[in-house]
């Protein structure tokens, strides 16, 4: 009862503030110099009072998306299209990667950076391709800064590591503000506007799959991917954690993730774990598969296999 | 609730008993059975099997059971000199092994010298490929030629564990053919340059030694003369 009451009070307070902000914006609109860092008072107030993604109504999400698009326009001078792509029914995504095929080209990495509007020139890369000693699975002796003239190098094999979309995700448990959660299609997503940047999830993740925005992503305007998703590749602010989200903007409409499409070797298999005729189910049923750090009980939905 | 459940459990037992009774009843009148033969026992089969059907010539590859519906991206359009019959229509096929000049590929580094053109290309219908059994195969379904030797890979490709699917993970399966990725005349994949390594995080200096070498943590750790590190 008291919860209900506080909610209604909260909402009426928000409506009042929204109206006040509208009045403020009307006043600010007459001024010549852009206040609020080029943003309108309305947008600034709107983002300040923006709720958690899962608690927002459709209208509030539409408002938030409008703010995201206007912010991208101001920041990058690009008209992006931000959508709120819902998960599909009866779909749980899984990934399988053939380590006998992977040659360490890192084409997946560069495709991912371009697709997901990642900061250029910093260490912000969702995929980390580990160069491993042949015959060993010791991750501590792996090297991901490898830069020979040609790959594959004799005596090495390559193990790309990205977010495993664990079914029992330790990062979700670590988040003190519930800014990250698992969606019905098995993808662990982040509400970048709710994240407080404490980075507990980064230490909780045994795969180092989460990355922190030490600066606002620096991307040349012409390189911005305009097709974005709210819980996906929309431009992120500084000081929040982000991670691979299996390209929600693509996979939720039936397309392959960018890393799979870019891989020239065909090492990457992506699909619906609930569909018995899917490629991924064939791999799981017929190939020798393993998962990284399986003993931790994180239940990754990312398998590695060999021919 | 509980009563109805136990009734339900009883029902199959009753049905079984009724079935047994009916079977016994059916056995009782022996008049309908086939006559006893002169040797004193009935033939084991009322309908003995006929002669084995003639298998005929072995059928070509008809696909795997339970294989998904797959459509293959056309390969013919990507061939620079297709259709081959433009030139070959008026040339008799010369089966002698020899080195071919341009526009044919000069190199045939496949099968360790066991192959020559006509192992895969049809000698008579120049616009087509041929299997070892002599069936004609379109250039678009080159997989049926490759799969004759690379059977496991062909099965994996059909089910989606090898090769690349076009654009979608959902819906109709369109896949690239073997020759889109592998040059059939020179199938080995050569090493190539990788994309660049991850950058250094903004504001940090690169490590003096790439990799896991780092300054000694404890004073008694040996120091490498060259780099000054462990």
C-alpha cells in the first residue's frame, strides 16, 4: 500500500517536473547561446529523471529514444535510428566457435568495432582473440596483442573470447543497481543510462568480457553505424560498462551478428538453441564441444568446438 | 481427484486383460489356419518373400536423411569465363594430360597430382561439372563434386557446421558454395596479415615488452639484462 502511494507521488512529481522543464525549455529557446551543453533543458531534465529500462512505459521509452537520437545528432552530427527491438518468442541464442578453423585474422574484431559504435583507438573491443600455445589451454599463457606479419603462426592456435552470455551470469548478480540483466532470449544486456560505473560486474566476470568507457566513445561521424538498438549499440555515455550483446540490433530481426558475418573462415556458428534443426544444435549434438571455465558454473551459452 | 487417478491407472490393465482374452478366443478355432504340410509342420511364413529386386546401377547422391532445406548461392555468375562452351563448343575434348595456357588456371595444386581437368569437369558438356560416376553437375552445385572425397565436410556443410550462411540466422537457409571460399584448383588457404592488435587504453603507455613480461614483483626475481625486466 505504501509502495503504491509512493509510486503515485513519484509519478505526479515527475509530471510536475516535466511540465516545469517544458516551461524552462520555452524560456531557454529564446536565448541565443546553447545552454546545458547544447541540450535543451527538457532533455537534460528528461535524462536526469529517466527510469530503469524495465520500469519505463512505452511512452517513456519513446521519449528516451528521442533524447538518444538528439544527443547523437549533437555529439556526432549523425541522424541515427534508435529502436527498442524486443526479443523474439521461443528463441534463446547460442554461439559455437570452431577453433580448428579460426586463423586469428581478427576480422570479427574490426567488424564488431564498426557495427557496435565502439570507441576507436582505445582498448574497447568486445572480442579478444587469444593466441594460444598449441596443445595447451592455459589462458594465462595466452597473448592477445599478437601482431605478426601473417597469421596463423606455426605452433599456435587462436581462441576468440567475448561475452559468453552466461545462463547463470555472475555479472548480473554483482550489479548493485540492477542495471544489467538477462533478457528472455538469453542475452545479458546493460541499461547504459542506469549503470553507475562501479565496475563490480567487470571484476565478477571470469571472462573479462565487460569493458568500461573511460571516455565518451570517439568515432568519426562517417563511421557511425546508424542502425542502433536501445539495449545494444546505441552511442554510450562516458563512465558506463558495456559488453557484447550478440548484436541485438541485428539478431533480433533474424540477421547474423556482425562477427559471424565478417568471419572469412566460417568458424562462427550462431543460432537458436530451442530450434532442434538449427546449425548450433547440430554442432552441439555432433561435435566435440567445450566451454571456457565451465567449472565455475556460469553456464556459458558460447561453445568452442573442433572439426 | 485421487479416486479418478487410480481409475485411470487401472484402465490399461483392464484393456490388457480384455486383449489377452480376445487373443485366446481367436486361437481356439483352428479351422482357419493354413494346412499342415507333408513334412508335418506349417511353413513359417504365409507369404514367403519373392526374389530379391534387381538393385540396378547405384543411384547418385540423394542427400542426407533429416537434412535441412538449403539453397546454394549461385556460383556461375562469379565465373569470369563462363559459359565455357563459348570457346569449347567447336573444340574436341583432348583427354591427354598437359599444361594448359590462359585463360585456364596455370596451377592445379589439389589432390597431390592425382587430378587433371576431366576429373571434375565434364568432357562433353563443357558448361557443367561431372562426378566420378559420370553424372553431370551444375557449377552451382559444385559441392556434389567436392563431397565425393570430402564426405565429412560435405555433411557438416549441409547441416551448417561448415561454411557460411548468407546474412540470416533465421528463415530460409542460403549458403555459400564450396568454391566461394576455396579455390578448387588451389584449395590451401595461405597465411595472411591479421587486423591490428587492440590499442592501448587512452592515457596509458604501452608495456615495454608485449605479453606477460612485467617488471619484477619481488626483489629476488631475476632481471633480464636486455629489457631490464624479468
